[in-house]
C-alpha cells in the first residue's frame, strides 16, 4: 500500500471511529409547573407543566417527588421528571433540589440531576442537569430554568 492509500485508509478508519462515538451537547430550557398532588403526611407530591426548549419545541412533563427534609424555611427533595415529546420520545430526569421560602407566596429553588433513561430520539441518553427557579404563588406555580450537558450514542 502506498502512502496515499494508507492516508485514505487511516482517514476512513478515523471517521468510522468518530461516527461510533457518542455526541456530546448542551441544551437549555425553561419550564412552568403547578402542584397536582401534595400529601403533607408523607411529603410526596406531583406536578405537571410545560417545558419550552430553545429550539421552540414545547413539551409536557410530569413530576413525582418526595420532600426529604425540612429545616426552617428550607426543604430538600428528590424528583423524577418525565418529558413526553410530540413524536412519542420520552426523556427521564432524576435529581435533588432545595426550596427556600421567601414569603407565603414566594420561594427560590435550585437543583441538580441526571438523565436516567430515554426512548425514541433520546434512547441511550446520559448527562447531568442543573436548575434554578422561583415559586410564584401560594398554589405552587413555579418557573424554572434548566441546563444540561448530555450525550447520545451514535446511530
């Protein structure tokens, strides 16, 4: 094999390896949600809402969670969020967070999490998330900004 043939073979091999690697990306979205269930005796809660992704896609989601501790005006919690996209794909995010009450109607929220499973276009997803938000009413209406670093396997 001459040098040119070797270079072509090496380039093809490199592209083949790169095509099999996971693609890493960042994304950001905002979400609004409201409380649909709150069990004061167990700390378990549920929320529903809409996620607005930067590409213009609006996606319904549901949250199942549990308050894990309460200290003064602060609560910590665990959540599982399931996003269901119009094409039927799903994305599951699990995480932990903290809410600190500012007044009877207002609070601040922050959290971290990870993508645990996906279907359809999200199949094989891995990644981490962060969030910051505000509770806006005594009914539990909230606004949250999310960021994620994630990877999907090559198709």
